[in-house]
């Protein structure tokens, strides 16, 4: 008998909830802390592992990537939050957040690679021809190789 009562009460509850509209609120902005943490973890991965970005600008050590990722996310969150208005549905703010993260991530890797590129160019002379309109230096390489081959 108890099993029947339990089954009937479950059926009554589910029947009642099906007939009533659910008042569920879904908000895109602000993101939950769990989402923000996921963004930070993805940024750390993007900054510290080989990728298209790292091919051009290099990777950051894990601890430096972690610090940079937290700073990038916090700054992007603050910038996006400052653009929020009461009429926004959250999507526009989320787009600002995403764009700010991308912009700040690129700025971070560019600023880090710029000093490294400057120090490399200062430490060794340029290997590029003085006149960029000249054909590629392949003939120069061939000449160097042939001169090495003809030496006794």
C-alpha cells in the first residue's frame, strides 16, 4: 500500500508541475565563478602550450601564464561589467568580455615577445639583405656552400 501511495504522490507532483509554468530565470551575465575559473584555465593553457599563437609569439612559463591569465580575466570582467546597462540582455556584455579577453591575451604575448625580439636583434647582426627588393638570399647560401666545397 505504501508503494502505491508513493507512486501516486509522485504522479500528482509531476502532473502539477507540468501544468504550471516554470519561473526559471536564465542569466548570461555575470558568469558564474565556475565559468570564470574555466576561462582562466583555458587562458593558461593557451598561453603556456604550443599553439598558433605560440608559433608567432612563443609560450609563457606555467607560473607566468597563470598570473597573466588571472590578470587578463579580471581586467576583461571589469571592462565588460562597466559597459553593462539595465537594458542589456547579457549577450552584448558577454561579447565585450570575450573581445577584451582576446585583445588582452594578444597584447600580453606581443609585449612579452617584443623585448625578446629586440634583444635578439641587438645581439646578432641582421641576416636580411640591405635591399629587400633583391631576390632571396638563396643564391648567397648556394655561394657559401659552393665556396665551402671548393676550399682545400
